[in-house]
C-alpha cells in the first residue's frame, strides 16, 4: 500500500535574496513530499511560492487535493492530468520518480535515460539585485568563480553590470532582468552588455510580451524563463528566444522537464537548467537535467546558511553528485 506525507521547512539564507519584482527573501521556504511503498521511499521538494508571491497557487492545498489519488497508486503520467504544472506537482513527481526507480532496482539517472552516473557540472553563482557598489563587492568576493549571474531589472542596470565586470573581470556573466525591461531598454543595452562580457540575457520582457522579440536578431542569446513553463510554451517562444530555462518548479517535475528538454532541442533551442531557492533535495533531480544543459543554475544551497548533511557536494561552483546516494 502506498502512503504519502508532506511537511514544510524553512532554511535560513546567508544573506537576503533580492529580485526586481518582490520583497527581499530571508529564508528558503520549501515543502517536502515523501511517498512510501513496499519498503521504499521517494522524496521531492518544491518552493513555497505561495508564501513569497501573492496570488500564487496554494501549494499545500494542491497537494492535499491529490493525496487520495497518489495513495491509490496513480502514475507519473496520470499526475500530469491530475495537477497543473507548478511547484506542488514537482514535489510529488520527483518523489514518484525516485520511488519508481527504487522499486525497479535502478537509479533515477537510468530511469531518465540520461548519462549515468551523472557528471559534475559548473553552476552560476547568483548575485542579488543591489546597488552597483554592493554588487561589485559581492562579485569581488566571488571573483574566482567561473560564472556569475546578476539579478537586474531596475534603473541603473548597465552601471551594475559595469561594476561587476570591473570587480571580477575574469568571470563569465549571465544576467536576469526578471521581466523588468522594455524592448527599447533591451535594444539599448545589448551592445554594451556584449562589450562587458555578458554571454546571455534571461527574461528581459514581461510574460505576454514575448512576441515583441520576434525578428530582433539580438547580439546575445535571450532566454525565456517565466515565459517557459512546459512543452505547451514552445510554440509562442519560437522565433523570439534562443534559449529556454527549464525549472522543475515550473514544469511540475522530472516527467515533463525531460520531455520539455527533448522537444526544445529538437526545435533548435539551447537549454538552461535553473532552480528556485532550495536544498540539495531540490537540486539533485535538477543535476540530472543539467547533463543536457549549456548553462546551469543550481546554486540554491550556496545561498543557504546550511544544507542537508550528505547532500550534493559543492566545491566552489562545481556541483558533484552525493557520495551517499542522497536522491535517486
């Protein structure tokens, strides 16, 4: 007989996390799902965006709405119809994914039909939105990391990038405007961003304005984040973006994320694998997806004051699978 249980957890951050469209975040707010069957357990984690972004679906309510179906034995494919894409489905799907692998006596990597064992990857290290001076200080402390990701989306963004580039001239840079720019700003900024060593721009325009990018032929590849949810998003993104950011909390889990990556590549998109703020339990499934990505953003545990014992191994910006078989 299958049983599901879930709990909410709070993981303090080292420093407040700031993006352009929300208040500073002080803690990682997550929900953990465990599904038990035949002496095996599968686990999954999602962010409690309902605590962080007003109007977001209630994660606890969504999970409760399918608890009976999960315990009755529905499959991952059936879960795609039972819940919409998003955080709640992700936590359940990742738990089901690990459970299915354990019951079959194989690894999650084998179940995903990816490179096994997974190789180590290099993640970006994210700099919260702040003044140019403060972002430069953080960049200087992290100047030995291979690649930095800058949160932008307010007045003075070129000054922020300039300051970071000066403080950490050998770092590769990607930037995330978090829907905070207009098309006119993007066009104005792109040539200078290229001069400053930026190699990719993430979600410059608000969701719903993606069509404005059609035919732009930008100096740098542009990545759809908030505009890319699952495979159904791709029709609207073609001709507008060159990259898609695949996040488990958006796709609603591994099952859809694997299909999204496959379909996106067939259509000619480059792939970035991203994350919300979370622990190694959220990053371990994403590490499998990252085997297929050009850019990797799974630095959630680097932003936390502490992580799970025995979780993924972070050496600088290099992320290694757990020696202890933490997930999958």
